[in-house]
C-alpha cells in the first residue's frame, strides 16, 4: 500500500476515533451524573469565568475568539448543571472594573453580551426548553443603551420560567451590590415602609440582588487565579465551598467539576450542621431614638409577625418596581 493510501486511512480514521472517544466520554458523564444525583446536590453554584484572554493567547488567535469560545463553554456548563439538578447558576460575566480595559475589547464584550441576551429572549430553544429564567445583576445603568434593552428583553421574556435561574452579573461588583442593599434599606425607612430597627443582617441579605435565590453552595474560579475579584463577597461568607481550578474557562468541563461535586457531597453533613448552628434567633432589637411605636409590646419589642409582614410588603414593592422597568 502506498504512503498516500496510508495517509488517507489515517485521516479518515481520525474522526472515527475522535467520535468514539466523545461517545464514551458522554456515556461516562451521564452515568456519573446519575450516580451523583443519588447524593446531595448543590442548589446554587457560582462561576468566575476566567481565562478567555489567556486561551486566545495560547492558541495565537484574537481575544474575541477566546470570549466567543468561553460563551459556548457556559452553554455546556448550564446543560450538565441542569442534568445534575443544580437550579441556580450565577456567573461573573463582566466586572464594573472591566470598563477600564482597552476600548476595543470592551466593545467586543458588550457586543457579545448583547447578542447573547438577544439569543436568550428570541432564539434560544435551550432556554425555553429547560424553562430557564434569565436575570441580569449589577449596575445595569452602566450598560450601553442597546445592551441594556437586550438585557431587559431577556429578563422579560423569561420572567415566568420556573425550572432554573441563570444570574448573569454584568456589570457587577460586590461593593456596588452591598452599597445598593444598604441604600434600599435606608430608602425603606425614609419612605416609611420600614422602621430603623428593621435593618439587620437578614434584611440586607434579602435586599441583595441574589436575595430571591438559595444560599450559595459552591463558588468556582477557573484559570488558576486565587482571588475572588469582588464577586459575591457577601454570599460567599455563609459556609460556601470555594474552589480555584487550574483550567481556562473555555476548556472547563464536567470532568473539572467532578472533584468539586464529590467534595461537596463528602462535606455535606458537616456544612449543613454548621449552617443550622449559624441560624440564631434574631437578637433583641435596639430601640433607636424616635423609633418607639404604640404597636410595640409592653417589653419594648415588636411582634415578629408584624415586622415580617412589613418587610415582605417592602420587598414586594421593590419587585414590582423592577418588573415595571
């Protein structure tokens, strides 16, 4: 047989081998997912999707290509998260600090975000098939008008999806989120919806942009960097597992996440016990000057049911304002 024939056979065999490997990997992944589902599954997972630029540099291609491939990696990640039963995923898509990057790169990222939001609202069979609600968190007023409009359309068109939630933090920092939470609490008091002594850790927790979601169970950062970069700093304090993985986001897969999930299941009992222990009764409320109320009980404290109802009314008001935007 000629050398040319050998080369031809090698070329034709290569896709077959690749296809066979892909089929085995897919079958193994499905089997492992079924096994993992027997044990406890995290309800809320966050990802710092880091490494797109380094991936592009590694391949010697434009930075834009790295971001596009990273976007595809998110879709694959969402798919196996849903298969596992992880119902809330929060991703760090764009930091407020990223506006300091070169204008050309920022424009590429904004264009990619706009197209992705438009896809979610109009063309994504994946989002509609799996009933995924899209929420865009952060200081959205900083987004270019066309991107903001696309983000609002994505939120509006998926508002009544109920199976899962994808929180896209864009543009976001924890400092902004925490400052906004405090500002909303202060506004509630000024407008008469809340009392000063309603403000505590639990209220601020509800006022965070993830206040409707389960507590964060796992936070993963790819690329090998060991820092949180101002992402979910409030949420990560509640006995959340944090993992820094030495893999670039475009190359991230279920197999990189498997040890993280096994660690979560191995430590689940201890973590749940720690969370239960941390849920202490609300401390006696401080009576601030001018905060007395004739509805208070004789011992100076207010009925918790009445306080809870007041807080819920204010939170509902904020939700209605958000929907009206």
